[in-house]
C-alpha cells in the first residue's frame, strides 16, 4: 500500500466535505428573504390603520383585515436606503390605496350629482308640460276631464321628483361630507 495514497484519501475527503459545507453555506445567503406583509383595517370610527405586524391588529378587526404582500423591490430599496441614511421612498401601495379611496368618494359625489341633474331635468319637463296643458285651456275649469287627470298625474310626479332632488342635495351637501369627515377623508377628495 502506498503511504501517499493513504494520506491523500482522507485529505481529499476533508477537502470535499469542506467544499460541500461551503456550498451549502452559500445557499443560505441566496435564499429568498421572508415575505413581508402589511395589514390594513378600518376601525369603528372609520379610521384606516396599517401595520406590518399581524399581532398589532385588534382582535375584533382580524377577520376583516386586508393583507397585502410588500413587493421585494420596495423592501430592498427601503433597506438599502436605510443603510445609506436616506429617507424611505413613498410606498406604492399607499398611493394606490389613496387613489382608490379618492376615486370611490368622487364616484359617490358624481353619482349623486347625476341623480340631481336628472331629477332637475325631469322636474323642468313636467313643469313645461303642466304649463302647456293649463295654457291651452286657460285654467283647470275649462280643461277636459282627461287633461285634468293628466295635470293631477303631473303634479304627483312633480312632488316625487322634488323629493328626489331634496334627497340628492342632502346627500351632496350633508350626508357624504359628514361621512367623509368621520372617515378622515381629505376635503379635496370630494371635489372633481
């Protein structure tokens, strides 16, 4: 048996195990970082809360919490900027949520403005028809029965449309602004 061969086999085995250990140690560094999540919930006052710790979500809101994964690039940028002493960038998810919230509130305003506009147009049309019918006969006393019936229908419909107008104005001037105030919505969001 060659003495050199005896000493080189353990040396080779030692080198191979060291190389294998180094390779697996390098794999640990290449592993994907743990996923980060943000947890968003709205309390009973309408205030929106965001946390990166699931344990900080109050128990009564845990079933309604919205879980959002933080994108890797954002986390990497935030960590590298923190090391450099730079302030963290504005988070894209916050901008997206703000834009969605703003669009939702503006959509509600737009919807009620359209309802008010349709009701005002309908009221004007009914008023014109009512004036035309009365103008044609010079008053209710001289109008034929079918015209009198139509005039009563118009008056009832005008009352209904007037209630629709009042409801739309109330929503636009009181209800939605008050709900927005309670939810902490910036006043500018209610303007288009």
